[in-house]
C-alpha cells in the first residue's frame, strides 16, 4: 500500500540523532528504529519557530507569567472545537501533563481513599496512584465491537472510592469516547460521588473524520463541578520537550486544592514554552490539518499491513498516532524483545499493563514506517 505525502514537511525525515532526543538516543549507535515514546518526528509549524526566534533574539529569559492572550486563545479554542465554554480563571498552567495527574491524585484524595484507573493505560496513571500511596482499583479495558473501552461493570465502587481517572482519547487503544459512553461515566460519578480527572492530551488528534472529541466536563454542570481536565499542545504540535500543559478546573474548591498541592514543588512554565503554546494555538491550525491528513494515511497503511501479518491484530485507531498492536498469538516469549531484536523499537505492552501487546508510534516519515513494517514482516516470516 503506497502512501503519498500531502505535505513535504512531514516526509523530511530530519536527523534527530544529535538533538538530545530521548526517543532517538535510546538506540543510538544501533540499527533499531525508535517507534516508542510519544513524540513525533515532525518539525513544528513555522509560526512557532518564528515566535521562539523573536523571543530568543530579545536575549533575556527572566521570570515570566501566563500571557493573557494564551488564555483568550484557550477559551476561544474550547468553544470553537468542542463547544465547551470555559472561563480564563479555570486554567492552571503546568510544566507537563504527568505532574497534573500526580497533583490531581494527591490533592483530591487522602491516603485512606481509593482511585479508579483503567488498565491497560498510559503508565503514569498507575504510577501516580502508587507514588501517592493511594489504594488502586483497576477498571479493565476490553475490546467491545472492535473498540477498546473501559468495562466498569467489572469493578465495585467501595465507599472510600473518591477519584476516577479517565483517558479520552484512550492511550493506548486510540478510542474516542462517544457522548453516551461519557454519560455512563458521569452517571457512575454521580451515583458514587466521584471526582473525575480526565487526561485529554490527544483531543486534537482525531483520525476518524466523522468523530468529535467531547470533553467530559462539557457534558453538564455536574460534570464540570467534579472534574479536572488536562490538556496540552505538546502532542498536537510536537512541543513535549518544552513542557507546557493546562489543567482546566471549573470548581473553585477543587482548583484551590490543586494549586495548594503544587506550591513550592511544581515549577512555573518557562517563558519559551508560553511563547510556543501561544503561537501554536494562534497560527498552528493549517499545519495541524496537514498533520492529520498524513497520520490518517499512516493509520490506513498500518491497518492494512499489520492485519496482513500472521499472529498480529490491530483494531480500529480512532485517535492518537499510537497503534496498540495485539501480539498475543505471536509464538515468542516477549513480543517487545522480539521486534527490538528485529530492529524495531516499540513500547512494551507490559509498561501499560499487558505484555502481549506492543505500542507503535507512527508519527514519523513514511520511509521509516515502511522500514519498520518490513522488518516486522521479515522477522515474523522467519519464525
């Protein structure tokens, strides 16, 4: 299956081996393609680099504060894209989304309370609960009509259960929650008096054109008042290394608790990150549309080629640039090690909660993707 690039920028295959990249340094000096951690290989929109150059040329990097224009852009963006009316004072800026998960667990629960998390899931969900020494209740993610969904019927909500962690779109799995599915989560939250922390960092990366991201907090006033929503331009515009995220917290009491927990521990966002975020949200939409077109071509290629390989299965990827590949039928002890030895460095499913899976980052050039698929195919055929 041939992929034709809609934009040469994404085919550039820029050499990242000398850029102090965690992703590329992992296998430096080894013939292994890095397809693991979730940052893309795409150059950011020109408007972002231009804005950063202007700031750097100024030559002073003292303490900064959130630009009022950035808050205006976030308010406008939430309304335009997701039909969610937020207020500027609801926004808490953070130097990363993972610290937001940890702050939510620590500020919204006590050591004697229980947190519900889906699994398999992005590893910081589980580690945030464990590091805070909270009890963990796992809600299994199961395959339902070719989509990965949390099966809440498999857990009991004990009286001490206080917080439910949500990931929408789901990582791994790429599921985009429908309104009725989110309303089920809200029903459970109301029935059991739960707070919700919703990681929505992949909300801009919807691959199925007929689907729409729905912020959990936008469902109703009840949903808003019991929620912390975590977002970031990091995955959308490949800014993860700059470190800028936002917690949107409508409830002033929850917001106060959250901000108190960060005082003296979590630093402020750096001035260059603010500059990049503002430029991304103000000027990055055309670039984002091109990126989505490119990722959709890779999504189609993966669905076609992975499912044509013996032993592997890839279910529908509705969002994200992360493929959750079922290798449970592969006759090897460890799928991650098997593919790594074949020259493809994926994420181990064990890190997410299921060692029979691997996760592939396909936000790369088509050339690299095709090389990775060829290496996987050859390794499987040699079994």
